């Protein structure tokens, strides 16, 4: 079905050029170096993301402005100004300095959305360390993989999550300090032997701190991303990424000084840092942080209560809102909303039109990745929306569709989505894996791993992943991680994992399993294996479906053919099976 173009009037102000109404001129004339002057820089020279997001607003006389409205899962409410954010992040920087953390050390955060997470994040950056946010629903094994690979010296955690991963902590030789946050005294006995109390250390820490003199190219944030084989890879970004976060916060999210902004992404994912911390606060915007989970009525209530004007969420959440019913939004006053955006996986055109028809405005889809660090392609508020399209590239970024040789193809031709290196938020390396990093570049392009096409007007349209990564509810899941967890179950001999299309989550994880001799294919065993994997990974990452097979299709070299599993599951052509192992 073809959907009509949705017109959108210009809603930009003149705070941050270019004005994308004249898109072609904006792209042609754009210069990142000139835009760099929009950032203040550190008083001592250099650049630090935390200074640009927090301290400079205090320096400019806006310290009393509200930076964060926080609502807890139990209904608690807290409000913090930019003055508060500066003081609290300074305190945590002093705590880290007292613990011996220095520039370049890795400090990881494993906790839910409480204000202390945000104080700690910016405190880590101020001390010059590299921040590593982790998704709070991870199980022990994913946490262990990331802490081991990064060599993290500090882990910031809550008591419940500390208990959840306690068995892997002795296996982390580089981990020197576990800092435990007991938010609002939620736990009676939060500390174990050797733990550092966040509350006790913060009480005695000074609110004065001189941010370490980091430079533009110094590392700031490390996000782990999964591939089809091997362990997750640490994509590392530099402090200059703040420039692109600020710019795209204006161009794609249309942030204005007076806005109340809400990004629903978890801080453990790149959206939750780039657009749940850096973009809104480099633009000096007030934002809502909601600790609770998804429930349609609760989400609409948050918009009504805080008068949210700009809303950034995920296609999975939008589809869940659609499933909840068209009548629910009408029970709430959503008149404060003026701009809605989506990211995480391709947004189906029905969802764009649903937003227009039911809420009164369309969702604006955009495209980027963990590796890109910020939005590269967007449906801008000053341009027409073509439902189903990612939109058009941002100024300062050259994107194209290329063939297998890295050569640009004609509009309308499917190929690899590629980007010319050099944008500010581009990842600088995969941690301790330069060979893998180098493999992502060909003929002067960064190859994104996505298949797409571009129409004659420069709008890009997603086709599919070039590899086997599963996109479930906006979370990229590497089959290798899930297969490894499955095989650890004593009944499982082999495992192959695919993404199965799902109307809500985009894809769900489906596993194909062959059993060791002596085990019977029963529903009881299937449920036991599912529970086992959930205990090791997380409910959102573990298989939603398990199918038992006598054996899995493999190449003659022993590699499981996930492509063949998926083709058979979906009734698609099997393609070339010449390398298939003979039964």
C-alpha cells in the first residue's frame, strides 16, 4: 500500500543554522568547523561533553533552569536544575578522583533510570574517564563480557542488580571498585564486603571540581554492539560527538529553549545517552526522566502531567500504543505535544499515519546506529514526510547507496547504505579490535551493514540488514550470544538463532535447537531452556520461541546456516545450498 506524503510546516527558529527549509543549500554550504564555534569549550582549553551539556548553562546564567523532572516507578517526584546537575556531577567526579580513577579509565554504569545515574555519567566524563552505560535488564553473562573486554575499573550499580550478577564479579580482575547506589533507602542492607556507598561518599564530597582538560578526540563513551559472530564490540566515541548531538537535537528533534522533552530510551543504549542526555542538555532543554516501564495510560499521563512538547520514542512502543487502542489518547490532554520522533528500527508507514490520525501529528522517523553515534538521516520537521522512509541526510554528512565494490549506484537501486567518514559523532574504534574496525570501511566509505535504496529526491528507504543481527524492540541482538547461552544448557547439543518478524517488536528471537541423546522434546524442557537463557541474558534478549530439530543445517566447515533456517521458517527461497553439509 502506498501512503500519501504528509506535509509539515516550518517550526524552526533561528537559534541554530542551517535552516533546512532550503535543504539543498544547507547541505552544500555546511561546515562543521564553523558549527564548532557554537560550543564553549573548557575554560582551560579543550572540550568536554559534560561541560557542554551541564556547566556551560550555569556559566551563561541559566543555572536555575530546570534540567530534569524525574518520576520514579513508585510515584516519587524530584526536580533538578542545571545548578544541581553541576554540583552533583562535580561531587561524583571528586568521588572518582578519591578512588584513583584517572583520564582514560573505564567506568561502567549498570542501573535503572534514577537521577544518580545521570549525575554519575557526567561525573565520569568530568574526571576524563570513559563512561560505559549498560542496559539494566542484562543478565550476568552480557555484563561480564563487557566489563572484561573494557577492563572497567569502576562499576556503579544498585543493590538488586549487584545481587543479580554477584557470581561473575570474582571473574573481573580489572574491577577495583563497586559503587552501590541505594536510591531513597530502598534496600535495608545494600552493601557487601568491599563495596563503596554512593550516598556516604557523595555526602562528604566537594561540589567544586575543575573538569579534566580533555580534547576533542579524547574518548568519552563506550557502547557495546553485537555482531553475528564473536563477542560484543565496544564502539568508542569522542567528546566532539557533543557537536553533532547538539546540532541534530535542533535539526531532527526541533528542540527549542522552552521545550519539555521526553526520550523513552534506556540509558544503557546509545539513544538513551546521545538523545536522553547529550542532545537535550547541550541544547539547554528541560527533560522528563520516567523510571517506570511501558503502559499506554501511564505514558499518556506523563505527557499530560509534564506538558511534554517533544517526544522521542521507539517503533515498538508506538506499535504497542496502537495495539492498546485509538480511544485511549483522547482521554488525556496531549495538546502540549508539537513534535514526535521515532528511532530504533524502521518505522512502518501505518504508525506514521496513525500518529497523524489519532494524536494529531505524525511520527518523524530517523536513522542512525551505535557506530554513528548520532542521527545521520532524518525526516525533518520543515520537510514533507514520506511514510516508510528514513528521510534525508543531515548537513555535513555524505550518505550513498553503494555496490559490492563500494561504488555509488543510481537512485532506485538497492545496495549497501554507506557513509563518508569524518562526521563528529563517528565511532573512533572498536575497543581492542582495530582489525574489526578497519573491516567496516571500503573504498572511502563506512559500510553500515544495512541494505537500502535512495529515491530520486534523496529520501532513503530501509530494505534489511546485510547480516544476521536481530532487531527486537529496538535492541540489536547478536545470535552468537544467545546461541552460546543455549548451548550451556545440558540438554542442548546445537543451537541456531534467527529474527522472526513480529508486528509489535519488529522481530523476536527464535531458536532452533537439537538435543543431546537421552533428552525428550517436551514443552516442559522447552520452558526450562527458555528460563535458563533468561537467567543468563535477559527476557528481551532470550528466545521467545524454541523449535526442536534433529540437526541444524550447517556448511561443510561446520558453520550453522542461519540464512537457511530463516528461509525455511518464512517459506522463502533457500538460495544456494552448495556448501550445505550432507546428512
